[in-house]
C-alpha cells in the first residue's frame, strides 16, 4: 500500500520527512539558512540531491520560495506555517539525540531560548488535562476497512 493512501499519520509524514536530508534541510531553515548554496555548504550534499529534496519540501508546502530580502536576484527558501509547525519534531529529535547519542562532556550544539538564554524543558506528551502520558498509556484506533 502506498503510504500516501495509508490511514496512518506517521506513514504519511515519513513519505515527506523520512529522508535524513529533508529533516536536515528543515533544521537548517530553522537556523536561518535560506539560499541553495548555503544549504549545500551547510549540509555537504550533492546539488542534484539537494534540488530533489528542496522540490519535495516545496511540493509538500513545508517550504516556499520568495525573493531575497536583500533585493538581489536570488530567491530564498522560507518555512511556511506548515513547516514552522515542525519545530516541535526537530526539538524532539534534538533532545533524544542529546540524551542518547553523546557522551556527557562531548561537544555539541545547544538550543537556547533567545529571550532568557536558557535551555528548553524536555518535551513530554500530555493529555488534555496536562498529565504526562507514556506510550503504554495510549492506544491507536484504526479505521474499519
């Protein structure tokens, strides 16, 4: 079954974001990268692969193109509202990586709130009343076929 026809939201999301390059492009867009060449330098990705992934993110309306803010002939890739809503996913991946993929004193980038200079609290799932919920506390209800 094609994931785009799946009743599973995870399958549909991974059709677009399941590729490491797409996630890293979105991460870089949050970090202020806007131009093709800057994405290429930041990621060390081949031009043809970058073009393909940018087109995929444009088609999915995660990114959009706009004229450069500096008035040059360049176009910039900007996150759409749909793209900005991926912030929590990027933070979740970052926090998971920090917890499990680095030694305690190993150098790594950090994400801080601009206003306070403080680290973000660990993301947690909660119910509508604010109670923290674990995977074992949930169930998936699949539509009848």
